[in-house]
C-alpha cells in the first residue's frame, strides 16, 4: 500500500534543527558530529546516574523514630546525643553555633534571679530592720549592694536583644512562648526594652516580651543557618573544624561574649549571694535543676575564646515547637546498618502540641514509625507545668503516656520509655523531699532512688499492659540524658532493637 502523499503544509520542526547547516564543510561536519556524540554521551551519563540514584534509594534502609514527651523532658537532648554518637563530624562542626544559645541561657538565668527579687521592696531611708528578722511570708528588703549589682548588670538586656535577633530570623517574629513568671509585680527585670531598639526593628512591645521564653521552629528557616550567616567572619573563612585558628579569632569579636566576660564577676556574686539563695528557696526556684543552667561554670563559659564542649551542647536549652524531622546516615555504621538512613521526628513539647487531647491531629502521620521513644521526667513529681500551673508535671506525663499506649493507630509501634532526670530525682530524695507526700500510692516505701525508679517503672509498665490495644514489646530505662556515658549505652541498645525490628519487618532478618 503506497504511503499517502505528504502535505506540503506539514512542517516537522525537528527537520530544521537536525538538518546540517547550509554550506557546511567536511571539517565542520566532523566537529559537529563530535559535539553531538559528546552531548549524547553526557546525557546518557546523567540518565545512568539518576537511574543508579533511584536504585540506591530503593535499596536504602530508612528507619523512622519518633520522640515524644512534655516540654523540658529531654527530647532535644536525646536527639543531640544521637547526633553526637552517630554523626560526630557534623556535631563537632556545629558546636560553635551553640555558644549563642549558651549565652542566652546565662542571661535568662540572671533574668530569673532578678525577677525573683523584683517584688522585694528596697530599704527605706530610715529602715534599720535586719533581714534575719523577717518571716517567710514577709520577705526582707533588697540590700543596697544588690541594687547596685542590678544596675551593673543592665548591659545584659542589650546582649539578650542581640542574641534573640541572631537566633530568630524575621520570618519567625512570633517565636515567643509564655513562661511562668516568679515576679508578683509584673515589672521588667532589668532595664525595659525600647520598641525602637536597633536589634529589634520589627518587634514592637518589647517590654511585654521581656518575660517571655524564646523558641525556634526547626522546620522553618534553620536557626543554625541564621547564626552561621551572622558569624563574625566571611563564609570563605568559616572553619570546618573547631580546631581552626579562625574560630578563636571569631570568638574574640563576639560582642555578647565580651559583655558576659566583663559581667562574669558580678553574675557570680549575684548567684552566690546568701540573700539571693534564700529568696530563690522561698519562691521554690531551683535553677540548678533547669535545662540550660551554666551559672556554676561562669569562669569557663564566659572566657573570650570559649568554644562549647560536647557536654555543653547537650546541656544547652533552646525551646523548639512544631514537628521537625532530622535525617542522618550513621558515620560509624557497619554491617547490617551500612547505608541506613535514620529519620528522627521530634514533636515539640508544648502541651497544646503533644497533649492527649491533640493526639488525633498528628498521630495519623506517624503510624508507620519503627519505634517511639517517650521521655517522662520523673523528677517533676513536685513541680507543675510552666504552661499550666494547675497541672502536676508527673501527672501530665502519665496522662500522655496512657494516651500514647491506648492509641489504636500506634498499636503496632514498639514503645521505648525513658524515665528521665533520675539524677535530679536522686538529689531531691537525698535532700529529704518525701516522694510519698506528692505520690500517695508510693506509700511507706524507702525514699531512695533505686526504690523510686523501680516503683515508677512498674507503674508505667502496668499502664502499657492495660491500655495497649495489641500485645507488643516494651522497653523501659531509667535515664539521665545529660550523662553522656550511660545515655550512649542506652541509645546503642535502642538502636540495636529498632534496627532489628526494622529488618524483621523488611524481611531481611
């Protein structure tokens, strides 16, 4: 059958492109064909590379881990532990960035102290009353030397403004969270901020925000990226390692560090003053038990060339909100874990985010995780939530644990329980605080750490058995996540358990 005649109006656009240029010589033809062959070779190489990458992604084992717990339960510290152990190069490279967080932690501790004494009246001109004669309900007046000390520490309000401006990009202008105030007067602690302060060109009403806690949204623009851009030397000179000489040069040009170094002596006097200690005791403010506490390390952490250690990074406090996923491949992985990608999801600790009433909003997105690590700070048996001072911290953890255990969407997910902050619990019990006074079911058991840990582990385990929709494995550990040695061993055990379960589900074991 003969082909139909071609319509002279039909034009194939490729004919024009593929047709040799008019007047092409033999030499030009050889060059053109060589260029076309090279272009084809490069295109084929790109296609092969993309195909190989897709095949590699299919072969890659992805382990998903979910971190849950109330605010200040230790989730972020656990995540940092994981990064320190299994991605040490990246962890070391970022240590310098945590210095700004530690600086802010110090300033916030000073703010808490000054806020605690802000309601104590100054001495009247004719007042000769001795502070020792005052009762618990009637606090003594602030000694004159502490009033002078408060004035000498006023530069810290400028430091705080600078640090917050560095940590929070303009897109996160709402990155503030209310914290419980120890002041009854509502007055600003140091000097009030001014809304036209150069460090805050777009943040009005700074006086109100002076009593707020800063938080970051890791899922948005990374605070680490924002800090790296504000580093006091050009990107080309930024060190790949903390051992780089340029890092020490950078620290010496850090304005916040210079001010803290100059105020170090006054901060130490403030922290060790007997009057201050008594006021903190009366108001039940225990800074030593709070995350981000560095007042006992002032001489070291305020040095001009200070670079945070691994332990400092683990102890630093930076509140996070929102759901964030961290991806990493173990640098030291071997054997069956070679090439395994870990995706660790951290759900912010705000009660509105992880509370048992809000589980239905985010749980459906994580029903396929390999395991959940739940952190319960058992040292909080005598404390209340910062977000809601009518709710006991331990009671809140129990309710959240019960909600997680009973959730049907998570019925097949293994649960790992960290009864955390055992070091603080031990200190409280040794100080004579009776656990049975706050937890009546504890009864007349011995008021020591081992007995208390056994009791709590039994209670949480019983809740798991009673409320889990299906039988599943349960792992419980008594931890202090700031203890690097013990936590490293626990995380290694958790890693082995999670990987074994993942391989079994993937039919590779």
